[in-house]
C-alpha cells in the first residue's frame, strides 16, 4: 500500500494515538527486512518509507550479491555475529521457501609465503567463529580449474554463496505486506522531531502523488528506525544536537564485466575467487564473482570519494580504474587480458571511518538506540556484509525494542 495514495494521516499529540508503532526510514534490504520483522510482532503497526518508486534501488541493487560466510570479521564484532546469523537464515529460507540462490563456495588464494600466513590466520579466525573452512591442494585445484593461479595455498569457504538481491528484497516485501504493513514509496523524510512530553516522534515527509504533485505531511510514531543507508548520517543529524552529529565517508566500488577476446576452452571456475586482502585496504580486494546466470564479473575495487553528500555521488564506473583492476585480477587469473574487461557498474559503501582511520581500525556496524532519544534506533556504516546480515540485523533491532 503506497502512503502517497492513502488518505492523509494527521499528526496526533499522544503516544496512545500515534499513527504508527514504528516508522522505518529507508527501503533497502536492511530497511525492508527490519520492517517485516517488526510488523510480524503482535500489536505493531509499521510504516516503511522509501524515497524511490521501488524498494532496493540504491546500495542494495549495486553490490556483488554474495552471501558472505563471515570468516573475516573479529569474533566479538556485530559484523561477525550478524553476518553468520543472517547467512544461516538465508539458507534456512532457501530450503523452506526456495529463495533464488546458489551455495557455490569460494576460494581465497595465496600467491606467496606472506599471503599463505594470512590464510593460516584467517582459518584460525573462521574456526573461532565456527565458520567452516578448509585448505585444499593447489595441485588438485590446478587440475580442476587450470586457469586459476594459486601459487602457495587455497582456503575454501563452502558456505559462501550468491543470491539475487532483487528477489531477496521481494521476499521480505512479501512478508511485510502479507502482514498488512504500510509501505510509503516516493516518500522523502524532511525532518524528525522528538516529542518529549508525549514520548513519540513527529516525522515530516514529502510525498509524490499520482500526478507527481508534492505534498508535505507529518506522521507520528512511537519509535523510529533509521535505515537510511547512504543517507543515514544525514537522517540521524536531523534530530541530534550538533555535538553528536555523525560524519560519513563514501567509498566507491567499481565492477567490471568479462567478455574474453579469445574463446576459452575450459571452465574458468564455479567457485568465487578472492585474493588475499591488502593489509592497508578497507575492502576484500577485486575478486571474481558471478551471477545466478553464470556471468562472470570482477569487483569491487576501492575508490574513496571526495564528497560527503550522497546526492553528489556519480555512479558511472570509473574507466581509469580498469588498469589497476586488471593488474589485481591477473594475479589469480593470468590468462586475462585488459581488453577482456569493461567498466560495468558501481556501488558506494557508507563508511564511518576516514580513509586514514580505515587503515588502522576495524569499522563495525553501528546499531543502537540513540542516547536521549528512546525508541530512535540508528543504523550506521551498514556496508558489506549488509545484504547477508540484513535479516539478522532486523532481529537484532527487534530485540533492542524488547529489552
């Protein structure tokens, strides 16, 4: 149900008569999963607002669609906990509901002794998290996929997979709407105000009607979830005092399509292929993935943007990054030529740490009820593995409200 097509909902000044129990801002995969989870709770009346005309149009639609196993993250981090829980929920739903996905597994490949030592540490971290991994023989790997180079070692992650991000969004949208949640598309949040006397929130929104007429409305909610993705810091800062404002940094990831100049006479791989990450980088390296149709692609790389305004982001993939991507890819796929690659699309990661800070610190998810604003839950820095973790993030938020 589109809020813009509903009868106008008027502001009320009592917690007992707020328009909604929860207002979820942002219709990416995390927002729709959260709205669906909250709407399933008896007595809740949830509104999900999204500024685009459909859900999942920004970060969700611009990622590699990988189901991450969770082996990279520190054991006590939210990223580790929620990635692993989210992965398990996806695979459980796969067996129950037939989600469109493939549990293909991945290889992390090492080309020298230093990288092999990294894989040993990665194996130890994965085992501490109960994430299944195993070393496999490089000679056996060469026989299976002769075009893939792994000079020193290969660590296999069997629970890594791929999923259709669009289908996963539709799955949670179905959960939400089947439980009579209210969906407000073409609806942009302009301001948020905490009504301290009534312990609720007034959210001012601009909606686009059937005739593309803009209308400003004010709606109240007992609770607000800020799942604004690239705009999450901006939304949080609408209500927070200036000394508590958040800063965001944006890191673009370019993806490259693969069309071989010369025919390939053997299968390249049916495993995702990841290089060992650069220790000073804030990403997992330019890796080989494929979609559910089997089409190979490479990415994302890492390109820090100068802007702090998400409205100024240019999503055109940067052709100047192609040579660096080629040099990274040929370390594990030597047969590739630069002409095999073409810029395809890009996505942008919302970062809570600057480029310099990211070299020395681990950036965990920030998911918390904002101090001084009861019921206002902020989600910041929700980058990879956000798609995998989305359902577990939703459950985490549900538990925040039931503490």
